[in-house]
C-alpha cells in the first residue's frame, strides 16, 4: 500500500513527459473553442493522467496477483490515485488558496475513485482476457471521458463551470462503489465502507476548514470551499443511496 502511494506521486513524472511531448510535437493545448477544448481535456489531460497512473500501478500487479485479493488491487489503485492527487495538491496551493481549497476537497477522491476503478478492471482483464476485455474497454473510456469532462467544465464557466462539474461525482461514485462491493465479496467484512468514508470525509473537511479559517477567516473560508463542499455532499449522498441497494 505504501509503495502504491509512492508510485502515485511518481506518476506525475511520466505525466509531465507526455505534457511536454503533446506541447512540442502536437501543439496540443487549450484554445478556447468548445470542440477542440473538449478533445484536449479528454484525450490530452484525461488520457495522459490515467495512462500515467496505470503505468505506475502495473509493477505492483505481479505481487498483488500472487499474494493479494481483488480488493487489494482496487485499494492499491486507489492509493496510486491518492499519491497523484497529493502531488497535484501542491500545484493547487501554488495557484492560490481559493483554488487549493475548492479542488482539495474533491480531487483526492476523484483520483482515488478513477484509478481504483480502472486498476480493478485491469486486474480482471489480465486474469481473464476474453471474459473481461469488453468491461475493461468500457471502464477505460468512461474514466477518461468523465475525467476530461470534469476538467473541461472546471475551465469553462460559460458551460456550467465548477458546480456542473460536481455532477461527475454522481456517476463516478456509483461506479467506484460497485467495484468495491464486487471486490469485497471475496474479502473479509470489517469496517463498513460507509462508516470509513464518512469518518475520512469528516476529518478532511474539518482539517481543511480549520486551516482556511485560520488563514482568511470563517466567512471567506466557507466561500472558497463552496464548490468543494457541494462535491463532498454529492459524494456522501451517492455513497449512502448506493450502499443501501448493494
């Protein structure tokens, strides 16, 4: 698990390499046009980040297949995503407190859910290529697509902006929880996912709010964290609704 987190931090390096290649060879960048920007954020941003994280997850798979369970594979994938998000959070802090507070509350879960779901699908595919090839393809397209759409909306207020981007968590949370539930059928039941998640969310939101309040005061802190708090609310709501049906 610790190695997975470190791998996630290191996955920023191939991401930056791909960014450089896209910029110098393809001149692939945001242009302010609807179609070209959708392509850029999906094929450029979404694909390169998910590919980089998955590449750093791959070295862990031989160990997981020998000694781990499907749940371990999903967890390690999620931790790779968390490592990537932790490194990314540093850049958010450099962009300013408002950006950091808004993205911090949602970006961690966002990357964990995407990479965890994708890693679980890859693990299934490598175990039985014929049976799970179509599932892996669908999962990959969905993850890259929702990643691109989320980043596109965050950069384009005229199409709904940050608040519309939060709807991505409805689909992503359900998909991630379904992957967790399938994996947990083969593992021992311990602390329920809902209890663990609510505790973790409460801790993260509480610490973030305390930090923001000390930095800019309670009113400005709540304003800066508005979109992030809405995103967290959506995630928790979908968690509760989905887990009741599983």
